[in-house]
C-alpha cells in the first residue's frame, strides 16, 4: 500500500513543479524522493516488479557503455549523470506501478494531474483564436505532453468504472483532455492523439481501421487545398522557423553519428546549433543515434519490443486501449524533447507498470512440496 501512496503522491506533487527547472528545489527534491521510495519499495515487495525491471537490463548495459565512451571522449560527468536520470526515473516508475496494490488509484492520480493542468492552460488562454494563441505559450507545462497520458488513463479507467457517476467523470475528463490537446496547437501531440485513436480502432476492428485510413486518404486528395489552408493557419505549417531549427539539430546529430556510428558520442555529449549549445534535441531517435550509436540504440530498442509483447498478451478489450496510449505517447516523445522530462518520464513509467499490473494474467501460486506430504497419524 505504501508503494501506491508514494507513487500517487509523487504524481500529485507534479502540479507544483516547474516543467523546466533551473536547479533543485524543495518540491523537486520531495518529488524525486517519493519516486525513489515508490520504486525501491515496489522492487522489494513484488516479484512481478523485479521480473519487469530485468527487461531493462539492456538499458543498463547501454548506459555503462555510453558513460565509458563519454568519459574517454572528455564529456562532462555532470551532464552524463543528467542524461542517465531519465532512464533511472522510468525504471523506478515502472517498478512502482507494477507493484501497486491499487493500480487504479495511480491512474486516477495521473488523470487528476492532467485535467488540473489542462484546465489551468485553458483558463490562461487570452483568446480562443487558436491561429494566434496556443495554450503552451501561457502554460509551458503543456509542452511535456502529459495530456496524452491523461487521455489513456481516462479511457483505461472506463473499463473498470461500474458506477454511472464514475463513468461520467471519466468520459467528461476524456472529452476535456481532447480539447486541451487541440488548444496546445502542438503538431506532435495532435497527431499522436489521432494515431492513438486510429490504433485503437484498428485493433478493435481492422476493417474499420482500414476504412478510416482509406476515407482519410480520399479526403486529403479531394480537399487538399482546404486542408492546406487549415494546416497553414492552425498547425503553423507555413512557419518554418521552428521546423528548420529542429531539422538542423537532427542533421548535426546525424553528422556526429556518421563519424561515430557504432558507439556514438557518448553520454554527456553536447552539440552546437545556431550558436547555442544543447545536450538534447527534439527527436528521440536522432538523440539516441547521436549519443549511443547503433550498438546502444539497438539495446534501448529491446525492452520496447519486450513491453510490446507483454501488451499483446493482455485481454482484447484492454489491448486496444493500451496500444493506442503507447502509440500516442511514443509518437509525441519521438518528435519532441519530452523524453528528457523529469515529470513525464516517471509518470509514464508508473502508468505503464500499473497497466501491466492490471492487465497481465497472474501467475498461479505453486504450492510447496511439503503441502502434499501426508500428516502422520498419532499413535
């Protein structure tokens, strides 16, 4: 029970945390302490959590190699440790969620955080003219992408809510978070939400999924001009500033990767783009190729495949929701820098672990051989 309480408290505490910290503060220290307590508590109390974290052993090997490469290359040790932090936070969150005695409480906590931050972002919008204003501009925390986690939690809780009032709360929260995602005017977040919905539909009914894709392609062909104008006005398709900057980031990453294709530049590496030094880029794939090369990137991909196999073992009615949430969040973090967020990463780990705790079939308890031995009769 303590694992669940610590993990839920950590997520609720994120409401008071800055998305881009300038250093350690008391709330951030308390948050990290709660995540550590929840993660280690889950690891100690649950064999399922210990088995789950063994899937991340390839990550540990990649980090050790990356640290060695970075040390040999003279990279900053402090930056190397900061690079390691996000992987450690995910592992701790995964342990906490997998060992939770009341996983639905963790979904409720994550949903509460997403809804509260979403309402704050909408309240601070100066106008609903989304061609000029974005909620991200006035509430920077929206940029980390946790509304997508909230969407998953609302959809997942609907499978277990029996009372009509709880079902209404989940449905209203889901509808609100759709509005919140749209108000961010984030291309990655909106496309992630749409791809997640399409994944859910395709898993439930492949024919319907194929039909929707076909109709979408037909609509793009027939209404190309209208959709192009809409994309320029709403999705900032004509504003090439941020797109060009991110393309230059990726190009610089791939240039360094081409010089060190096997092991990359190592942990702690930094690059210079447009006169600015950066330790990360807005693309998770390019980031891993840059810092870990082909060897480390392959190791980081292995647990993703293992988690996907676990998701495919879940009941059919939950599988669609789990895979849709995974696609939505993974698409966003691949196209943004949220994979480095100290708030989002442990939250995703906790939610993933809790979803597996609820969905995977329990292993039967094997009785000890002594239980089958006959009791001798008293003489």
